């Protein structure tokens, strides 16, 4: 049985498939002829079918067809950008209405992209307190956003 029938691409003839095909084709087996050459014929036919199928797949889905950037997503649509901008504007307006105690940790974390340690130094609180402040601030922001939408 050929070890590699996938055109050098690692696809192998499956022994179970060979025996399944042999069983299906056994009615056509001539008992007066040797069994081994018949079984090798079934095996080679299966492998040839796999190679043909692989080459057909390669022709249908040639990577060079996808090499140009015509199929690449060009990014968000104008509508998506407008909706995102409107949503961001709404969130920032709501953020401005939060008390400074909640607004400041949110701004430092999500707009300035600072870590908890740095926020703690700026606010003169522990790292754990920063987490608590952010949790409460997010909850407060969610409540206000939920009520105004």
C-alpha cells in the first residue's frame, strides 16, 4: 500500500477505506485469480482517486486566486463607523456626568490605558482599592447608560 498518496502533502490512503472499498467490490472479485494483486489494485485505485481529488481541490481553490486583496475586508462600513462614533460620544457624555470619584479611575484605565498600579499611585490608593473603584464606577456607568438608552 503506498504510504503517501496525497501528492506529497501528507494525505495518506486510509487502510480502513481500502478494506471498505474491497468489501464493497468483493462481489466483482474473480476467485480464480490471486487475491493479493486484486487487493493492491483496490488500494492503488483508492490512492489514485485521492490524488485526483486533491488536484481537483487545488484547481478549485488555488491560493493564487486569493492573493490579491479584493477579498480582504476593508474595515468597518460607514454606517458601522457612524454608529460606533455615536455610541462613543454617548458613553463619553454619560462619563462626564459621573462623580469625579468614579469618572477618574475609568478615564485613567480605559482612556489613558494605565495599569492598576499606576492608577493607585495617582489616586493615592492601594491596587485593591483601584479594582473596587473601577468595579463600582463601571456599575454606575452601566446604570446611567441603561437608563438613558
